[in-house]
C-alpha cells in the first residue's frame, strides 16, 4: 500500500464522525435527564386547553392526577422512547467499541507488536 492524500481525508472524516457522535450523545444525555421526572407525570397542556383538547375547562368532577398520568399518551410516548434507546444504544456502543478494538490491533501491528493474544499454559 502506498501513501495517498485519501488517507488524510479519511482521518478528517473520522474526526467529523466522532464530533457528531459526541454531539448526539450529549443531546441524548440531556433528554434522559429531562425524561427522568417527565415519565412519571402526565403531559403538560397549553393554558386554557383541557384533556380532550376542546379548550373547555372542567367545571365539575374530582381531580384524578394518578389516572391522568397513567393514561397520558404523551407520557407513554416518552417511556416508549426511553425503551427504544435502551434497546438500540447497546448496538451503537458495540459498534464503536469494535471500531476502537480494530484500530488498536492495526496500530499495534504497525508498531511491530504481536497482535495474536498469547496463550497461557499450565
């Protein structure tokens, strides 16, 4: 293999991807922080809008905050997205760790190190 300017371009691209990953992780961290309390409460409504969206304010009946939280579709959507993240982010972690391990092995080989793990004997 010979050196070409494409190698430098790939390194620059990789750094850009890493910056994008850092930004995305930061955003997810902020969402998870906000979701912590939000998934336990009913979704908020604009002022003057009641639960059925008609804009009428209830004039009778008891307040049922536990029931409101339990049947709130917006709260359930938050919870679903937490579960979605918990399902898919481990794949992202595995992919990033795989890239890191592959890069480490290639660099070790380039440095002249033995990249085959030593087998321990009795």
